[in-house]
């Protein structure tokens, strides 16, 4: 027995490569960070709610058919029969801007973002162009803003101010955004209607959504 164990040990010591099977490689590479998994989970939670209330009439491939890694397809879109679409990782093109010395800007047209490009996680778009933005927020320990759940009692209370600031960015810079809301694994709902709001969700806020 000892001789066989020593032979195995010797083989392991001189081994230089290992032939991965596809499933083994997939298990290794799919160890995604918690922030990405939370983002995926939030998207499917929103999708499940919409699926229970209306009927999807058109959609693209949700998960990329890649043997090396399974992930949600950026820009995927699901159209529903009530006249709106659900989009994951909605890419918003930025604008070129103009020089302050330019006297006239006749003919200048801003893109969907009037500054730089943006990419919110989850967007609901109505046929008339109005949008609701939902952005998943679950920071890891490597982020300077801290880790969600670092309160002394181990619970998550409210959304971080910098995440609300990001919602201001989405609502201000993107065209036709009615409301922008951070989705985070916490407890408190915070909704801030904007000046001259036409509804309670016309503004920004934070919505708690925690895996159970």
C-alpha cells in the first residue's frame, strides 16, 4: 500500500499538465463573483414577475451557448404583449460633446446619454420610449465603498449614498428615464420622487431584494 501511494505521489510531482473535461473546466470558470451572481438573480426575479403578469412575445437567447462559460447575453431583450421590453445590460451610447468656444450648436444631437456611455443592469422600456432603470448593487470586499452587510450586527440596513448618486446619473444622463432604482440585498425601501413628479416612482430610490 505504501509503495502504491509513493508511486502516486511521485507521478503527481512530475505531472506538468492535466486534460480538463468540459464539465470540469465549466465548474472552475463559472465561479463568478457574488456581485455578478446577484445581478443575474435580480434580472430573473424581475423577469419572473413580468412573466406572471403578461406574455412574452419575442426574445433572444438568454444564456450564451459557450462551453467555457455560461453567462447572460449582454443586451438581451424580451418583448411583452403589454407594450414594453425587458433588457439586460442595456448599452447606452455616449455623445461627443462640443467646445465651450463654439458659438452655435445648431444641428448637434446628443445620443441616448448626453455625456459618456452607460450600461445599467436591467431596464424596462415602454413602446413610447419611457424607461425604468434597475441597477443591482452588491459590493464585494475589494470595493472602496465597502461591503454590503458590514454592519456590526451583520444585517443590511439601507442603500449606500454613492449607489443613489449613480441612480441620479442614470436618470439625468439617459434620455426618457422616468425612474432609476438601486436593487440591493437590504431592508429599507427608499423612494425619492423628483421635482414636479407625476407619480411616486418618478425619481430615484433603492429597493431591497434579498435571496432567501
